C-alpha cells in the first residue's frame, strides 16, 4: 500500500507543470527583491514628501521585517492544510494591497500598514515556494533548483536598484517606481493561475506532530543555531559596508552591484558546486570566504574594497538556499514548517542584530573621536572597527560547520528521507 501511494505521488508530481510553477516562484521572489531595492531607493523621497524623521523611516522598515517572519511561520504551520496555491493567493493580495496602499498612502500611518502588507506577502512567498520546490525535485536537483530560485533575490535587487536609480535620475516620482513592483506581481499570478501544485513527497511531513518532533532533533537544532549566524553574516555587513566603504573612496553602488551580481551568478551555478562539495562542504567553504571578505572590508581602502566584495559574495552566496536545502534533505519530517522556521529565524536574527551593530558603531565612533579624528576619517576608522567585530559571525560558523562536516560525513543526506518514508 505504501509503495502504491508513493508511486501515485511520484506520478502526480511528474504531471504538474514544474516549469510554470518554478518560473512563477522566481517572479514572486523578484517581487520580494524589488520591494527591498526600490523601496530602499524611494525612502529619501518619502521622508521629504511626508516630512518624516529618520526614526519614522526606521519604523517603516521595521514593519517590513516584522511581516516577513510572521507570514513565513504561519505559512509553514498551515502549508499542508491551506496549501501552497492558497498561500500564494494570499501573497498576491498582500503584495497588491501593500503596493497600492504605499502609492496612495498620503502619510506615515498608511505607510506603516502598507509596508507590513508587503513584508507579509514576501514571507508567504518563501513559505510556499521553498517546500513546493523541494517537493518537485529531489537530491542534487533540489539543491540546484533551490539555488536557482534564490538567485533571483540578489538578481532582483540588482535589477530593482538600477531601475530605481534610473527613474530617480530621470525625475520620475516614487509612485511610478512603486508601480514597477506590480509587474512581477502580476506575472507570477498569471503563471500560477490554474496550475496543479505538488503534494508532499515525504510521508509524515504533513503531520504537525511529526514536524515538531523532527524539529526537536539535534540536527535541526544545530541548523537553527547556524541559520541565525549565516543570516547576520550575510545581511549585517551588507547593511553597513557600503556606507563605511564610501568614506574610503569606493562606490557603495558598485559594491552592492558587485556583491549581489556575483551572488546571482553563483546561485545559478549552485547545483554543480553543491554536487562537488556537498552541502556541508559548501557551508564550511562559505564561512571561510565570508570571514576573509569581512576581515578585508575592515582593513582595506579604495579599490581593494572591490576585492573584498568578491570574497564576501562568494562566502555568503550559498548560505540561505543551502541551509533551506539542508533542512529539506536532512530533517525531511520537519516539512514545510521546518523550512519556514529556518527562514524565519534568519529574518529575526537580522532584525535583532541591527540595533546591536548600530550600538557598536556609536561606541566605536566615540572611541575614535576621543583620539582627535574627525570627518570621513572618523567614519571610516570607526566603521571598520565595527566590521572587525562582525568577523566573529562567520568565524563562529567556521567552527560550527567543521563540526557539522565531520558529524554528517557518514550520513547519507538522502537516507533521512528514505527512513522517513518507511515510518
């Protein structure tokens, strides 16, 4: 009976339109990337038009990071009962309302609400698309397609940043820029419309009790801890390095374009890299490159900052999709909930560490100012001192992923799925 059910499931998943579903997922992630980059590009215009303080703009950004993990976790909890199709319908509604409310906001209060909607839609995208892709593909193919899916986050940021810069330079209003984010939103809705979605390929993964039991295992707890550090290793320096390096003569836009562009290219070729090094090898190598990149950012100036950006991009490139893939393959019974929890902790970690990093910068500025330095030199020295502290994030990960490498060396990543299917 189990064999018959498994065979029917395989045939059902083969009959779905994988191409349309995968492409729809990519356009949904481009929508997420556009809301990151274009909204960041129009923040100064919003501040000017509505006379908002930097603190108020900060609270607008906070609503974005609040909506994201909430919907990810809710989406994971109800993925198998509510379904990926319905979660993406909620994502479309949330994205559309968020974009329209932003365009016609007229003030601070509605900007807060609209940003919460957009963040909620972005979280729904992650909650639905990660497990859907994991259910459509298996083994190295799954890792390859998850990397190609996540390629569109940095790729979309590059595209969105260029669009925002072009439209801003052309004196086109921020409302017109927000309308651009509706383009990938409408495209993913069209691609998903009327398509059959895959069912879970791991028997038991649809049972919340088994999900929670699987998440209580040492492997999941270990990956949970690692995800909190991989996320801040990626997003922590990205938030601050452009501003800091601009005081050294490097261009923040070029650094952003170089990092996100290399990440997009790297994730496109993530399948062969993962096949050659394995998940544990990719994670360990990424931690080493990230540590080198952040350390270089903390010591170099001028054009050498671009060399540091290359090391950093190679380091953080595979972190997010590989961590999601590791949960899908090594803790399959955690199901969609496990993948959503992993993504959620990454976003929570990013949000929690930001004010801490800001406090480091304030303290380092005070310490450097006491030596008599001022202006750009003060900003650069203090900023690089803070970046030096951030080396600790990938530094700890090197140790953790070394442990994970030898711990998992004798474990076939597919054996967990096989064992799960037998229960």
